[in-house]
């Protein structure tokens, strides 16, 4: 049995065709839901990338694992899914790999206290959550030496010291000048990068090549995409796939602006929230966000087609989810972090290939599940106590 654990970054639960979105095209994710179970009340344990992911990886709540914000290291004593699988014994002989984003940071203080050399094999494994990194790319900033993406881009002809900033998250405006996707008014433009060279395409290629190398040997692959997280810059043709009228209506009311909780009032002063309080921002960003989701769906289709052709679809447990959602202007807010369903509720699909799961295929499970359920689910599927 193999395990494919797919995570999208900042993907809202209601932005899938199978979840009822009237316009968004996600045929491959919908097909995955038809192969398995879609959980309609799945919640993360934090609305922030890092702590949410650490809960997925450890099966523990942020108050317990301690990585309560981005760039807070996961304590060396916290055991991750990767370590649990490595320690499961030689009988499984699983290869453990990561392609994409994790937010796992080394606990330098903890390693020093235990006199573990951070550069040693053990130190590197602890810093990577127990997984071997095929290509680690945490996104939202120019990739570092941990990712081959910048070198790949330059090899494709994107001549820049920082091709991510200059091509992947940038477009060309009507005046012929380069426009940055960090400024949301520009995300109606197509990214300068070709679709086949985009972040989503590149990481899917890494996953397919890994599966090709593995052949029939068992593996666990965590495929973690950086999209549809901002910058909301989609390559052609996905940048223009949707109009503003093909997006969900914004959920907000004037009453929410009166006497808000002090934390919410302060949060609304953040730049992204101020921007998303404007209708023109919402009508510009939401179509691009949907385009990024349809692009993600397309590449998941490529991956699933490869798995089907190679026989891996029939012996692989697939988990598809997200680390949190995105306000996109709902409740007069942008980004995430607060405790609205828009952020805390996520898509969650599990496709179990075993015959015993046949009666559940294509069903929707309304009972509450959460991110910390992933670790025990994977361990149980693999027969690990």
C-alpha cells in the first residue's frame, strides 16, 4: 500500500465543483471524491500555514506541539508522521518523500541540547519531518537552495537572478511594463511564466518522476502545492478562465462593522484586509483565485492519469486537503488566521483503494473531522499500531 498525501495551500472548502460551486471547474478533484469519501465538515487546527501543517504532521494540537505560528520550529521531541513510518520496522520498507511546501523548521536549540549535529543524517531528517525532500519549495518568496525551481526556470530561458519574482508572479501591463502580483490590482494579468513552467506544473512533474523511479516499490509521498495561496497570479489561460460574475457572492454585512471584537477590528486594519474591503479588489482577485484552482485540478488530473496507467491508483491511499482557507473579502477581511469557517473549514477527500471501502465510494460524510485525524488514519491503513 502506498500513501499520497496531497495538500493545497489556502484552498477554501467551498471552491470545488463537488462542494457545490456553480461555476468552478474541478473535474479531477470531483472524480477523486467519487472514488472515495468527501468530508463536508473537516476543520484544521489552526488558520495559519505553519501550525496547521504541524498538526497534520504530528496528529497533535498547536497548544501541544508548540509550533504556534509561522517560522516557529517544531520541537525536536515532537514525533512526525515521517518519523513514525520510518520507525515502523523493516517489514513495510516504505520510501518517504516530500515534494513541495511544509513549513517544517529545524529546532536548532533542541538539536544543540541533545548534541545532535544539524548537518548529520539524523539532524537533517529531524529538520525535514522524517521525509526525504525531492524538492522543497515553501512558496511566497524566491525559492532557496532547497528547491531546484529557480535553476529550472533559468534553464527554460527565464533570464533573471530571481525568475520567480520577475516571471512567475509578474505580468505585463497595458503600458508594456512588468507588474508585480504582490499588488492585487495586477492579478487579472497572465503571469509571465508559461503554464507548463509554473509552480503547480513543476511540482506535479516532480511527483510523477518520483513515482516513475519507484516503480512497484512502496512509498509515502507528501505532495504539497503552494497554490492557490497569494500572490494570486495565474498563467494563461487560467488567468481569464472566470469572470467576476462566476464567483461566489461575498459574505459580509454592514452589521459586522459595528462594535467588532477588538482583535477583529485590529485585523481589519491590515493592508490585505483594507484591500479586500473594496469591491474592485474582490472582483479582480476571486476570478484569478478560481483560475489557480482549476490549474491545480488539471495537474492533479495528469498525476492521477499517470497513477492509473502505472497501476498505482489501485494500491494507493489518497488524502486530499488544505492547510486553511482564505477570506477573499468575506466578513470584510483578507488572508486567513481568524476563526471563521471560511478559513478553518477545508476540503477533505479520502480515497481508499481497498475493497472494504467500496460501499463508501462517492459518499459525503457530514461528521466532524479535523487535521489531527490524518496521522492515525494513515497509520491504521498501513497496519501500524
